[in-house]
C-alpha cells in the first residue's frame, strides 16, 4: 500500500524544515508514548516530524501533536497468547514478522520518493530505515531474555544484532550503570558500537510538555486539562489508578479481571482501559470510574494526585511512573519474559512490588504501608534530556 499523507496544511512539508520520519511499533501503546519525547526533541531542533503509526499508537500521537502531518503505517499483526509462554508464540509468527519488515522497507523507499526524508527514527520497527538517510533505532531490547533454554539468549542476541547493524544509531532509553532500569535487557551480551544511552523517555514532566514537574504547581496541572475532562477530577483524588496496557488479547483479559475486582472493592478507583481510539468519556460502575483512555494532560494530573498505581511492568510505563514516584504494584503480562524480568528487578531494587496475574488481588495495592515507589527521586537525572538532545543533533548532522 502506498504511503498517503494526511496534512491539514499543504505547506507543512514545504517549509524548508528537515522532515524526520518517526515510526513506533504497534504492540501496545508504550512505543508511541516514549516517541512523544523524541518528537518534542525534534521540534526543538527545528525539524518537521512526520508521524507514522497505526491504530492506538497513531491515535495517541495525533492527540499529542494534532498539528503534525501523519501517515497510517500498518505493521505485523503479532498476537500475544492468552496463556503459556510468549517466545514460542512469537517464534511461530516470525515469518510474518520478517515479511512485514521487508514490506516496511519498500514502504519507506516509496515514501522517500514522494517526500524526501532528512532522517528516520524507528522504535523497534526493523525495516524502517533507508540507505543514504540517517536512521536511528530506539529500543531497550538489545539482549532479549529467553528463559529456560540454555544458550538461546546468545543466539537471539546475535540475530537482533544483525537486524540492528544497518542503523546508523541505536538509542537505548536508559542510563548506563548497574542501577539502571533496563539491566540485563540492554547489556547482558554487550551493546553494539553505534549504541548510546539517551536517558529515560517519558511524555510527562519534561521540558516541552504541558507541565514541567521541576517547577510545576497544582495550578499548572489544572490549567493543562481540557475543559471537557475537568469534571472527572472534580470530586477529588482517587484511591488508586488502574492502568491497562499492552497488545491484545492479553490486555483484554487483564482489563476484564481489573474491572471485576474494582467493582467489587467498593473503593473510589479509576480504571483506564488503554483504548485511545475508542469513544472518549467515562462512566461510573459503583464507586469505580471507568474510561477507555485519558488525554496525556489528564493522566498526568491523575498521577500527580494518586498515590497508588496497579499496572503492567512495561518498560515505557515504568519510565512514566518514575516522574511522580507513585507506589506501584506491577502485574507482568503472563509469559512475557521481559515484563517478568522488569517486575522482578523493580522489586529487588526497592522501586515497586509485583504480583502474578493469576493470583492478582487488587487489595494488595493498599497493603504494605509506605513502600518505596518506582524509580524514586532519581528520575530527573534518569530522564537526562540533554542526552536525547545530543543524540538527535548527531543524527541530523550525518
């Protein structure tokens, strides 16, 4: 399918600015949320980001940047299993994944003929690059875990290294060091020569966002909330925020389980179902309030006032939680080794607690008193926006 630009103003790509393609993977919303920080950095350096995504990620990016040009860019329809380990299920879908990567390459070449690109930033889409155009891959999955199969991790690492080799730059959203977030996911087998750590990437509390938490007040947060969403917060803080994220059908199973327990709890809770392309709005079910999606300023305001969060242990979710230091109970996606590792690491580091989905008990969010929060006060240094700025500048100079 040929790329088709959706541009409100025909002059948007004729402004003389460098056009940079930003293409996040469509496996849940995390790849799109962390791409928001990249788009802001590109705008700060005078570029014209061109957003390329599909379904939920595209809806989220268009909401964050309604003025920017965008394209619908379908990718592989990878399905996560309802039960059982993730890796065998992904292995069965690998031919479709590789075919999709080749199709991505053809799509980018055709787009470049229609709209010359100055650079490309791909978030875990291995076919989104082009010879002669500076291309960066954004990923924390340099060393993918393969538990239970001795030696398989090294083989997968070698395969990933071959896919990463054609990219001019590899951006790891983290800091180097033993107490970073990614741990062995990024450097268990070493990192490629073109890799650099660009700091945590979050859509919250950073320069260029609606609110900068270094100096923000409650008034700043309130002013950023769209008028239509203000009644949501009018009755005061929630006892806990329940966040659904990740690809289907695993997300739907988590969503249904959370909804059932939240209704029975009788507590004032907010359940955000992780469906940004659904109809906006919210509804009450007993004391619980349920909505498909929250605009970024609204979610940021909720996180600033809500002490406890129950959510997946997705990498981008953890980066976002670090901004406000909420007490987090992490429920990794069953069979997804990366989330299981991150939940265990955060627990061992004292940043959060974790619980398996099969034995999930919502009341555990309220147990344990004042537990350490995910990525506490070190988040300003962890974010390190100057690292991302330098990486973007270097990519544009190639």
